[in-house]
């Protein structure tokens, strides 16, 4: 009969204590008795090695190959359900009890499997304890370290470690039970090549040297970690312990166990990573919550300040006094009830000087005033629920002439000397200056020592078209940083404050201008009445024509001169008075085109059958800004009496000149007559002397010619205006003709003659013979006054409305006292001559051709110049 309890105990001891042991030996003795043999051994079949390992009886510990044909003992396999469990080995023949053998095999196999299953169950139960380790690990490093340590307990090995890839190599993160001598595992080593695979594996009888732990490797189990944390879990050289294990190297069950553990480990890593992420997110949410709360407070403060800006703007708009508007602005910027800056410096722009002028500076002047001012501001704020009312009340009591203001009052501050002020004024930008900006400056801006702070903000006060000033704010005593919210609030104030100040100034100016306009209106009405009186009482006739040529004004003197009332002439044209006014009307229209004043002297106008002479003036009538031409003012001043007197005066002067001329003629004629008388007597005395008679007759003949020339010049000058025959001719050709007449004399004196003209053909409309007489006279005088070898230059230039001829000769310049008498009749500097040559030239040029003639001496000679109109037709 099979002793089941003995089999159970023997297998139990095998797994607990190993072999051989007493329980196994008892089981062998029991088998001997039952099978009736003297020698018997009990062996366990190790399937992977295909051997029977003797665990009790003779030769315990030996290994027998299952297919060893040379083994001389009988092997009775113990099989169950086609699976080999072990064997009974006997050394002699015996009567086999197959039923017993089968029953024994079945029970032995069941008990063996039971204990093997229990052993694996224990490992599984221990593995389940990993959950506690995973939950207790607070960090990824702690989790890895604990995981490696626990697996070392459950699957005893010589070394267990976690490895990660680093570039082409690998390094050991955590190891148990000892640290490696070197963490880096070269990627080209045999160990790396065989161990670090992408699939779980067991390497048995690896026989690889592992220098990192200085150990000879017998078996290796490698399981890759794929997931959040990549790497490999490595087991080296499995440890046996006391009990029997079917496989001394790592088993597939071990591999499966580790793979399952790794999966849980990766879940734990994921949990820990996600937990950390969740914790980070929670921390971030907490930070965001705090930041949100802070932002809410900031937004509340920002909304409060924005409301304050609205109240400040409202308060400023409600005042029309510029000084009070400035006070409201400064209080709004500095009061603890409002925006709360420590100090505010106000500078307004002087547009004429292109500078800023100091106006006011409010705030504490020193540390002693700080607490008092702030305490008062807070108390006042509590007393006034309405901010606008508070600002109005405070502005009434604000003194702008405090200690700070005295430092800058009326000081001229050139904004171009400060880069900060210049940017604020010209670019209309808020300028925020802090210590970082100041440290980066090469030169200290003059504002810094004035303010005595390293942070301030310049706010431009922007009007409609320009910057009207700036306010400089700082927190000298509270040291509060000026942030971006403050800048945005100040940007709102920049526009509204500038416009409010500008509007109050404009209102004040408008008010003053309105009063001035009232005064000016009264004055204008008075002046209009006064001007009407003057206009009507003028001694000259005043006629105003509109742009259409129609009369818009006709004063009393015009009524008197022309015999028409104002009512008759308004909206009429001057030609309505008659054909003699058509030229006047044309001249007025010409003034409208030229926009220049024209004057006519001694203008003859037949008025009501009488010849009247007027000085007529045409003046453009502009608007008050001299932009739009509104018409023409024509004034007529009756100078008939003056013209009559002038004619009488000229007549008297002519009579006087004739008397003087008569005296000069007598003087001039006396000499040739005396000479004639003397030589006539000589001729009578020597009538028979042919030589003397011929000589005396020649002298008498020359003197008669001379006498005729004198008489001719006198007649030329004294006679009335000659009938002029105008024609068109080339002036340059006429000058060439006159030159030919004098060519011999010019060559005789070796004179250098030069003729210059800007055009080859200069056509003029004049009396050719009279102009030729002028040229002959002037060129002859030039030849007479030019020294031998000297120079004569004739220049002809065509101007806009005239042609100019200059005859210059080298010689002694004419003195001033002689210049004044040159064109006086009978004045001469020559020994012979009547002194009428130049007066005749003047008469021809000016009286007959409406031209001009004059003399311009210089250092080297004298130039006789005359101008003729390009068109000059006789009336």
C-alpha cells in the first residue's frame, strides 16, 4: 500500500531543505520494501537538461542522462499524463508492479506539482506586495530604487539593476545589492550586444565577463522597459537557496513573473508621472488662482483708476478757468483718493520760444511732509463720496506756490536739451524712465538731478494740434514702482487733460475776444461812420469798381466833378459817362490783371464842355488779408489850375531862357562878326594882292560857316517841337553808319573802338534822322574827350520795354559840379561851341521820344546813356 503521507512529507522536505534528507530516505526504504529490492534510488526529471537528478538512495546528487544507453541500471520512469516526473532506479531485476508504479507516479507527480505551484504562488504573492512599494514611493528615483530592491528579494540573484541608453552606450541607474564599480557599459561590449534586446530573454550558460560588477556571468534575465521610462531590467546569476529548484538558471516562470512586474512597474511609473503632472497642474492652478486673484485686484484697481480718470476729465471739463483746470489735474494725479503719485511737476509750452516753462510742482517737499499730506488726503477722501466734488473742493484750496514750485516757477526749460522731454513733446509719447535706462546713458540728463529720483514718467498734454505741455510724475517717497497699468491710465489722461486745458484756455481767449469784438464792433461802426464822412468830404473824387467793372462807390466829390449822383452811377460802368472815360475804364481793368498801382498825371478829360486836367490813381482793392482782389479804387484829383500854372511857369522859364539865349547869341555872334569886319577892311586894303586876298576870303568864308552853324544850333534848340516822322529801323545798323562818318578821326587818334550788342537785329520805332543826330553828337563828344590810343565802347541792350544805348569813352571822369550843368543850354567846357549839343540830345530823347538820357562817370572814363521805348508813336 502506498504511504501517501510519506510521499507528501518527502516532497515537502525536498522543496524546503533540498536533498538528500531523512524524509526522502524513508520514502526510498518504503519503495525498497514494496518493490522487494535491495538497492533503489529516487530521481527527479529535469526537462530542460533532459536528465534524471538522483535526490535519494544510492548515489544521491548524481545526474543521469535520460537517453544514456550505457547506464547499467534499470530506470523505471515515473510518468503522469504523458509527462515525466522522475524515475526509480534499481540495480537488480525485480518483479515490476505496474499498477503500483502508476499510482505512485500519479501521486508523486501531483504532490510535486502542488509544491512547485505553491512555490510559484508564494512568488506571485510577494510580487503583489509591489503595489505597496509603488504607492509609498513619492518620486521616480525612489520608485526605481525600491522596485529593483524588491525584485532582488523575490527572484534572488547575484545582481539586479536598471540600465538606460546614453547615446551609443548604456549606464546603470540603480543596482542591488551593491553599486557597480563603473556605471557606464560600453555599447560595443559583448554584454551590451547580447543583453540589451528589444524582447524579454533568458541567457543560460552565458559565460560573459561583466567588468562593471567584476563577476563571471552564468545566466542572465533581461526585460526591456517600454513606455514613459525606457530602459532594461537585468538579473545576473540566479541564487538557489536551501530548497530544491528544478532549474538552477532563470526559468520561464521567472521571466513571466518579471515581465508582469515590469508592466505593473510601468503602470506605477505612469501613475507617478501623471500624479506628478497632476500635482504640477494643481500647483499651477493654485498659482493661477493666486495670479487670478491678484489680477482681479489689479483690475479692480485699474477700473477704479479708470473711473478716476473719468472723474478727473469730468471735473476739468466742468471748469472754464485754465488755472483751476490745472489744479484739478494735479490733484487728480497726486491725491491718495485718486491716482496717488507722490509728486507732479507741470511744464507748459511756450510756442514762441520753443521751450517749456515751469508752472507748478506739488507734493511733499521733504520726508516730514509726507505723512501729514497723505493722512490729510485720506481723511478728505473719506469725507467726500463724490470724486468730482472732492476735486473741485480741493482745487479751491490748493496753493500752487509751495516750496517745490519755487524751484521751477517761470524757469525756461529747453526740451531739446533732454532726450526724454524731446520725445514726449515732439513725438507725443509717454516716456517712462527707470534705473535701467538711466544706467545705460552716457551722459546724465538734466532732469535726473532736478527730480532726485531714478524712476519717473513724463506725460505729454496733447491738444488738438500740438503738445501744450507735460506733467512729470514720480513716487519719490513711497518708492512704488510705476507699472504698465499706470502708463495705460496716464495715456488716457494725456489726451483728455491736454484738450481740457486747451479748451479752457481757448474759452478764456474766446471770452476775451468776444469782449474785444464788442469793443471792435463799436469801434468799427464808429470808424465806418467816420470813414464815410471822410470819403464824402475828400477833395478828390473816389470811384470804386468791382471785379466786373461796375461802380460800387461814388463819393460827393465825384458827383461834383462829373455831374452825376451816386444813385445814378451805382452798378454802372465808367463808359456810361462818355467815350472819354473808356480809356480810364480799360486802365482799371488792366489793374485787375496786373494787381499793381497805376498813376496818371495831368490827364486831360473833357467834362461838361470844359477841358479839365486830373491826376488819376488806380489802386487794387484787396480784402483784409490781402488774398482776394475785390476791385479797383480810382481817384480823380482836379489839377487843372496846377497845369495852367505849370504852363505859365514854363512859358516864363522859356522867356527867361530866350533872354539868356539872346545874350549868349549876341556874345557868340559878336566874335565871328568882328572877325568878318576886320578881314573885310584888310581885303579892301589889299584888294590888288592876289595871295592876301585869297587868304582873307578863305578866313571870311570859314567864319561865315561858323556863324551859320551857331545860328542853326540856336534855331534848333529854340524852335517848338518838330514834326517827328516815326518808322521802324535797326538801331545797330544806324550806329554802324555813324561810326563810318567818324572812322577817319577814330583812326587818326588811334582809338580802340568796340561795339557790343546782345542781338544782331534790334528794331525800334522812332525818328531815324533825329536819333542819328543824337548818336553823331555823343560819338563826336566821345572822340573829342578820348586821349590818343584810348578806348571807346558802345553797348546796346534790349530790355523788357526799352532799348538802352551806352557810349563810354576813356578819359578823365566828369566832376559832380559839372554833371549838374551838362544838359543846361549854352553850358560848355570847350573853347569853341555853343553848349547846345547835349541839351538838343536831351530834347530829342526825352521830349520827342519819351525816353531818358543821363551820364554815369566811373574811375576810367564816362558813359553817356540813353533809353528809348521799343514802341513810341506820336500822339
